[in-house]
């Protein structure tokens, strides 16, 4: 019966560890740095970002941030001014116009040709920092209310688990016995 408790404790610890890591990667880190998690809806960036991944994007604001972008960076942008849909592709070329404005050409990793548009700083919304594969499926399936409830439940679960661990430690703690006149660092013997 003891092995069942050990197995259960190990499984619970792993589940909580994964949940905390995902929560940190998808909620805590983006909020701490002002980044935004976005869900990958198409296969244009496979295998780098599989469909359903959650890509965490750092905001790119203005010419100074845009000028720091390099060939090879993966960016999120508005390809057409009249369409609010975002696209995330890799920069394959960066050029400077005569007026000093940077112009970017992009391509999805799964695509054979460059995108038909050239981008300026006004269209670029962010730079991809990291992604969590398949987490976007969960993010898309859940409403904001369910996400908030999940965070509260997870936090409660972590607190409950911590309380359980403390209670178990207190219950299984061996009382210290000390023979009068002996020291703990020497074996008891003749006095």
C-alpha cells in the first residue's frame, strides 16, 4: 500500500509541476514583461510553430524597436491595413528606403515563396520570444471566465498541496529523545 502513496505523490507532484510551468510560461512571464500570447491558426510556420501552438510575442513599438529587428527574427504583423488579422512569419530581407524607413520582407517557414507584401514599422506588432506547442488549443477552447476560474482552482490546489505536505511532515515527525547528560554528537555510553 505504501507504493501506491509514493506513486500518487509522484504523479501529483509532476502534474502540479507541469501546471505551474505552463501557467508561468503562458500567464506570469508574459504579464511580467508586457508580452502577449497568440495562438497559431495556420501551418505557414511549421515545423517551427505547429498549428495550435501559443506564441508569446514582445511588443514592437515605433521605428526604434523596428530598426532593431534582423533577418531571421520571427515577427507578428498586420499584412493589410484594412484587415485586423495578425500574421506571424520570419523576416527574410531587411532594406532601407531612401527616406530612412526600414522595409521588411517575410516568409512563413513552410512556404516556398516570400510574402507578397513589404512591411513597414507601422504594420509590425511584435517579435516572437518563445512558444508552447499545442497550448493554443486550450487557450482557444476556454473562455476568459473559464481561464480565470482555472487560475483560481490551480492556486487553491497548490495551496492545498502545500498544506497537505506540511501536515504530512508534522504527522510523521519523530519526537526527539535525549538521554539526560549525553550530547547528540556522541553515542551514549558510560558517563
